[in-house]
C-alpha cells in the first residue's frame, strides 16, 4: 500500500491529538537544526536562515529550511528530522517537505579544519566582539577560530550562553551576525552554544583551536595587540 501523506501522516508521526509545539519551542528546535548545519550548508545560506529566525520570519522558514536541505542534498538524522518536523508543523508548513529530506544514520564528518595558534590572530573585529560580550545578556564566553579548509581563512565566532538571553540563543546569534556584517563580513559564521547544546564535530574542532576573546569568569584582562598571533587556547567550558 502506498505511503499516506498529508493530514493522516502528520497525525501518525506526531500522535493523534498531540499539541503543536509553541512558537518558542519551534524557535529553539530551529536553532538546534541550524546549529547542526555548519559545514553542511553554505555559510551564506546559513547566516541568512539564522537572520530570519532571529527576526521572527517563521512563515519564510517553515519552507525555506527544508527546501535548503533538499536543494543542497543534505541528509539529516532522525533526531534532526524530529526537530525539523517540530519547526515546520508549529509554523503551519507542509509535513511532506520534512519527509522528502534525505536520511543519514549519523551526521557526516565535514572535513573542516581550523588554524592553530599560527592563525591570523587578533584584529579590530575581535576587539569589537570583546567589547560587546559583557553587554549581551547571557553570554559567558566568546571565542574565535579561523577556518582554513578552502580559500582565505574564515572567522568563526563561538558564543557560550547560559540560557538567560532575552529571545534565546537564536536572537543572540542574530545580534552577533549583524555586528559582524556591520564590520564588513559578508557571510558571518556565528555559533551560539547554549547550556544544553550538543557540539558537533565542527564545533569541537573549532573550539580546540579557538582563542578566548572574552570570558565572564576571567576578570579584566588586556587583549594582545591587534595582529598578535598569541592568545589563550582553550576548549569549550
């Protein structure tokens, strides 16, 4: 018998009579899906989807996100599919788009590499991020790594958050992205890791080579001069 789609399928997969997720739950699920996508979706597309999420563009995201995965032939795990389904159904999108996305048993190794201490080092943008961190509520640390897989080194900003940010991690990611755009970064790469986030292999590789720009428990410290290739190398946490 052919597989039934549409309303019947939604009822089967979500449970008859089960409540639709709230908008805030859907926003968190969407942030989590996007958090799993660096190295799997292009930087430009990823920052745009995150910008829409931080701006509350739910109507656009309910189809744009699954279609982006389909267009770029990105397979997702069952856990990622469950989160994507939460997003699409909460915002009244078509469940058939979720079912059409390719399946993978485990998130793939993206093969992304990052520079160590010999990377480009501190610059003016790092100092701007350092200055913004204390006034962005809920931020516990800001780190920066340089991705070196292809082309010119790309700045990857890793923000650790304690979950108290107004608007959640999605709003924080959008704010940091806009700050980087104002500094001239066309495709800002910003990863906001909340207290319950499960870092991917991409995040672990970035954190292993990242320099601390600001940390809440470090007190007042003096950053190295702009262009200095030294810096404190730490992991996440």
